[in-house]
C-alpha cells in the first residue's frame, strides 16, 4: 500500500509539471525560444531598441566609445562566403556592420530582408579601403563597385554575442 501511495504522488507531481508546460528541473523556458531562432548566446528580446534610436546613439559616439546595446534592424547584406558578418539598416542611408564575437557563430546567408535583434557592443571605427573592398567582395559586389572604393570611411560597427531571428 505504501508503494502505491508513492506512485500516486509521483504521478501527480509529473502530471502537474507537464500540465504547466514547465521543465522538470525547475528552470524557466525562455520566451525567446518560442518566437525566435537564435545564434550565439541566447538572450531575451525585452528592452531592445529600434534601429532609429540606435542610429541616434551611434551619432553621439566618438571613435573611442563603446556602448553595450540590444537593438532590432533589417538585414541588408550577409557574407556570402559563410555568414560571418551582416549589415543592418539604420536609417538615413546608414548601415552598421555586425560581426560575431570571436567568430563563435555564423548566421544563415538567406537573412537579407529579415528582421533581427542583436545583442552586444556598439562602436565607431574607420574602415580602410582594403577592408571595404574585402567585405564588398564577400558580399557579392561587382568588380566595378569594388574598384570605386577609394576612401577610408567612418563606419558604425557592432560585435554581437547573440542574434535573434524573428520567425
């Protein structure tokens, strides 16, 4: 009889956990898992700012500043070699180059036109002609477009430790 009571209690505990759709180990299921596919470090989508607000933040930054940020943006370009970087539209014709921390992950090459949320570190850099041409080549630009790159440019950059792709 004692064994029967233990079995009933065990069954009730498991059925309660399953009915609440919670993991049996007591951890919380992240909200982002339901609505996003993630790459790199998983993070919550709460408090992400839009790309327009992020552009305002970039415009206030100097070359030596960094800013921990989480923002959403539309993907305009992805590395066609292996998905090792992407560009996000910021507004006013500006873009930010997003690279991934320690090359720890890559994103799908089919992301152009999709909305993503990135989490990481924003900074401003000067990009050499050589680097601009390299990224233009990786992005599938024509030889003529690559040849027109002749000046160092101030660029908005972002090192992401995680990316959420909206489903």
